[in-house]
């Protein structure tokens, strides 16, 4: 039986009952590494990932690109502070 990383992550979320993506998952999604994060690529999930990094403050502690991108998304009205 061959299960890919996305299926494993989906099953783990179901088992643990995690309501939100982890900081790691959000970071991977924002970097474009969807498979490692365990999510299927879509615009809403990408927005949710950025919002998660903003809500937790993680985007301000990662590489400068994350903070600049988060600021741009807030200014564009895509995400909120």
C-alpha cells in the first residue's frame, strides 16, 4: 500500500483533530511546497496559510521575504492584521 505525503498529512489532521494548519504547513505552502505540507494547491488554502503566519506573528520572524509579502497582502486587503 503506497500512501503519499498529502494523504498522510490529511489522515494526521483527522486523527489529531487539528482545526488549523501548523506553522510548518503554512510556511511550506507559502514557499510553494504543497506536497510536503500535505495540501492540494488552491488559492484559498494559500490565503489561509498567509493569514495563519500573520495571526501567529511567525511571518515577522522568518526571512524578510515573508514579512514583505505579508505586508503586501494586508495592504491589498487579501489578509488582515
